[in-house]
């Protein structure tokens, strides 16, 4: 399916899929031949369009709360990889830490080792080589600040544990 009809939506909020683990909400950054780039709170997610069933756009856009950024300090623009097709995009992610598919049983995080005809090999948790057919990849996200994201997860877990301890007193 050609998503060129959404060219007027670049820069606007969209939602890919209505629900479930494949649901992605964010700002549409770009449309290429067989993928979309969507900026989410977890980074730029590249969506392989042959798997897209629905895309929603709000009729009335809610006013977003002011960012927690200090006044006068602009947020850094997201890093967006430019590629004509999804295979080329994955090729640009060799030796980078990525997340494949957003959720569900086939979600995976690891380092892209190499790409061959129709297959990408991921080093998963430094334990396994996972050979993933590119056709079955719905989304891929380059996790640029993997260590910072892990620290945030740990901080959130610690905060929840601290709250539980205080509640038990």
C-alpha cells in the first residue's frame, strides 16, 4: 500500500494500529516507499508498512503539556536514518543496538550483526544469534542511549519498591 496520501500528516501526531503490542503513538517524521518513521517517547520507530492494518489521526489535537525542558533550551532533534527501503534501513543499523517489534512474543532487543538476503542476524543478550526474516519485522528502533534507558528503568523500579516499602510501614 502506498502511504503517500499521508504526506500532509508529516509532523503531526498519529497512531499506528488500534491496540495491542504493535500500537505506536507519536509524531510522523517521514514516509518512505515501504516504511514510516515515527517519533515516540522511546525514540524513532521505523514501521514496516506491509504489516500496517490501521493508522489513526486525531480530529482534535489535545494541547500537549509544556515539556520539562528548561526555558530557552531546545530539545535535541531525533536522529532519523534516511533509507529508500526497509532493507537498506536495516543495513544502516549493523552493529547498533536495536529493538525489533514493539511487544508480544516476537519482540527482541540486541545488536544487529549482519544482514543477508532477506534475513538479519541479531546478537541477543550476548547468548544467542537470532536469525530474523526481514519480512516478519514489523518495527525496528535504534536504541541510541541504551544505557540511559536501562538506568531509567532501574530508577523507576527502585522508586516503585521505595513506595511499596513506605506503604507497608
